[in-house]
């Protein structure tokens, strides 16, 4: 009986368990049917909202680079990585606090040593305390390094202790992860920063202000310079992606690939940009000036090789990140415009440039209102340019355009100059060359001022275009800043040089003006920069400086007000070099310097740029100076010693004595001076600028090749040399 009761009791238990299992199974079946059949639409909707399998996402393109003329990147998008430790992964304890590396140290010690040496944000102890604190709190965001390059990341990733652990625990969570982001990088720092501009990620404020223009906060868009003006080309176009279900989760699948942005190859030359910037900076700081700008243009093509800007900040320091691009800002040009005024008269009148004339009564209608001062009288048209005579240029224009003064502005507008500002830069405006209403007598004086540099406004770039055309035998070229659009190193679109006017002036008039501009340097207002190894030509320009500020008008609205600054000047020098074979044109404008001499200030920068280009063998006419020193230093001539020395002094080079001939009579003192040898200094490891200064100050002629620092020199340190001898430097 007891056995039967026991069996019955066990049977009831099994029956109860079986009944429970059956009920649970039926419940599962019911809920499965209910979910998949009865309420399937509702659950499908929830799944779609959660997984978003049908949602289309934006695939972002890679922003294109901005390149120099030789293909070096001036602005580029780079991938940056942040490395972190996830202390939710328990296995990390065995890696960092228990495992010993090959040198007998705990791996944590090795890790902290690596971080302190390669990413010295803090010390080794600082890293140890930081990691330990994160570990004790079981944090998942223990960032070891932020914003490192791909190369730095893989150097860390392939550390022996990490690579060994990956092999031992293949397929398992290692507990060390990375995040990738993209940043806009400018490899050359502030070089041409105002021209290139900046690109930034889309901010919340930008999204709120213009939700139609942006899709994602991961987008990079230009805010100034080329980055802004060519933003659509650099940005590229969006693609499409969706979530795709995989065996072990989901992944984002690119359905329609994005099109990466174009690489924009500019005409800028990194070396020339650096030359323009550092020479401009030195003079602007020396003169405590407000700002300065310099442009270098290739004569034959109009390609802009350099565009430099610098200004003084509120705290008295100087920066290349100026508030505006002064090279393209319209200003009253000053006397550099006299060249254009005379050119118009020569093209539309009958001007004998060497005939003397009396400049009295220059603009007859100004008589009794305001006299125009003469620097020289009588004078010729050539004298007007060489000595920058205001009354003389007014007399020439008055005689040429008598009774039709506004035709001067009409001729300027029809010359092609109005199209010289077609550049991919924001804020570009055409020249302001407007006719004058002569109802009042003082307007005639305004016309006179426009002839010698006031009233009308031109940017330094437009002014430079005039001098470039004169150097180019009368062909006016459009200033060019973009050379090509590229993808993957292959040119997609190439922009050829554009001639705005084949006959801006006749070749004869261009030649006459070139000679006048050469005279400005040799005997005129720029004679302070006469000499040197590059024969230059150009024109000085001085104009009253101005300042801008905000003020309320009669209606109470704030407006920009511009007024002249007493006792302050804006100085310019525009021209080209070398004189006999113009290859480059250049303009330098410096605002409110201490000195009021355009030749000694702006002209000095112009001269320094030309000389440094010569020293670096960047001028075609200097090709022979790359050869052996026999060509650089001709044999000592026999003849008039005084005359010979004057010639050598003018050329700026001094010869070696000719030992191959027997000289019957030689000036003993002169030969002794030439034979006075000195010792060549070592310039290995110096920058090009420092090496040039050191060697040229000792009378050596220097030729450079390569970029970077000096790695070898043709004349060995300690070797005897003679003044005027050539030394070649190799940079790397």
C-alpha cells in the first residue's frame, strides 16, 4: 500500500509538471500567433522604427583638397583617431595588471611609458593615475589618445603587448577601441590663410539658421576664402545608405556611393608665398604699419603665384589671419595710377613722351578753386612718371580729353580692367571707376584727383594687372588663381590663361612705359632701391591713409564711415622684374607706416622679394649663375682700373684674377684686395634664409636647390674664398 501511494504521488507530480510545460508551450504558441498574425502590423511598425531597415541615410562625401601649383596640399581633410579603453571588459585586468611584458614589467607600466613618450599630454604617473581611476569606476570612456593620425594609431595598435594579446585571444573583445573623425588640416599653418580661408563642421546654430542647406552635423563647409567660394566643388555630393541585417547584427550598407569633392589646384607657389609673406612681415613690423599686402603675378599668364596679407591686431601683435583680404579690397590707389592715366592718353591721343611742356593751367576749370602743385616745370611725359608730377599728368589728360573728361573713365572701363576681379574669392568687387557730374567747380578738382590717385577705387590686384600688361607687351591677362579641378590626381577640368584684351596698349607704348618705369628706379622717386642684382622697374604711389568706423547717421542707423587720417599715408610700389625680360609683376601696399617714402617702404619689400627669388635661382635670366664659378667670375680685365671697378660695382659682382695670362700692368692695390681671401663658414643645418644672410654678408654669391634646411655646400667649411665667388647649397 505504501508503495502504491508513493507511485501515485510521483505520478501526480509528473502530471503537474507536464501540465505546466504544456500550458507554457501553449502560451508561447498563442503569443507567437498573436504577435505574428493578430498584431503583426503593429509589431512590424515597431521593428521598422527600431531597426529602421527601410530608412534611407545620407552618405557623406570626402571634402576635396586645395593644392599648390606643384600639387602640395595647402588644405586637406584627414582622418583622426581617438583610442579608448572599455573597463566593462574584465579581461583587461589580466592584460594590464597581471600580464608581464618581455622586459619584466606589468603591461600597464609599459603602456603608460609609451603614452608619456609618444603622446605627452601628461606624465607617466599622470597616465597611471588616470587609467587606474577609470578602472576602479568601471568606466567605458578611458581615452588614452585623442585626435591622432592613422600612422600614430597603427604604431600604437601594433605594440608587442597588444599584437601578442590579439593572437592569443583571437575573436574575443580586446577591450581597446577607436573612434574615427575627420578634420580639416592646413599643413603649412598660416601660409596664404586669408586666400585659402577656413572650413568648419556644421554647428547647431547653422542647422537652426538654415535647415534646408545642411543635412548632417558631420558636414564640412567653407566659411571664408576659396573654401567658401568653391564650397560646392570641394564638398562633392551626398550618397545613400541603409541598415542591412546580418547574421550577427546590423551594418550600414552604402546603396548609392557619395561623390567626393574636387581637389582644387591653385596657381599659388609655396616658395613664392613664403618669400612674399616673410619679407612683407619684416617691413610692416619694422614700420609699425597698420597692414600690408603683396601680390606676385606671372607676367605671361596672369597666374597669381603669391598673395600675402598681414595686419596689426588690437593687442599690437601682427597676424596673417587678417580681417579681410587687402589684395582684393578696393582702395584709392595713389600715384601708381598715373601710369594708367598716361597710358590712356598715349593710346587715345598723340603724346610725344620726351617733348617738354609747361604744366601751368593743368585743369583750367580748377583755376580759382584749388591749385595743383608742380614738382618740376617744364617737364616731359617721361618726367611725369619718373618724378611723379601731379600737375604734369593732369595737364596731359586735360589736353587729351579736353571738353570730354568723362571719356577717360569710359576708356578705362572699356579696356578690360573691369574684368580683372573675376576670382574665386568672396567679397570680390569690380573697380569703382565712375563718371563725374561737373555741375559744381569742385568736381573738376575731384577729376584732377582721380587722374593722380584719388576719387576712384581699384584693388591692388587690378592695379597690378595694369603693370603686368605693360610688362607683357600690352596684353592684359585675367588674374588667375585656380589652375585645375582634379580627382584622384587626374585633372578633370583645366583652366587656361585668359587674355582680357590683346591690345590693352600697343607694344610700342608698352616699351616706352617700361623705360619710364625703369627710370623711376634709376633716377626718380624710387632711386632709394636702385642697385642690387635684379634690374627692376616700377612706380611709387602715396595717398592719404583712411580709417573706417561705425557711426550713427541722421536716422539713427549705424553705418560705416570712412575718413582720412591726418599725417598718415598708404604707400604702394607696383612694377615688374627683371626689367629686360619681365617674368614677374608685383605690387606691395603698406598702410600707415612710420616713414612716408613709398620707395623706402613698399619698394624695399619689392626689392627684397626680387633679390630672394634671384638667390633661389627662380628667375630665368639668372640661369647662368647655376653653372660653375668660372662663368660666375670672369677673368680680371686689363685696362682702366677705375672704370673697371665702377662696372663691377654696378653689376654687384667681383671677379677672380686671370691666372692664364701674363698681365703687363695691373693695379697692385686692386689685385691685393681681390686676393685677400677669407674662410668659408659652415651653414649645414641652417634654414635657407639664415644661410643666405650668413654667406651673402661675407660677399659670397649663393645658389639654392631643394627645400628645407641646408644638407651640403659646394665650398667646404674652412676653405679659403674670394669675394664674389659662387657657392651652391643643397636643401632637404
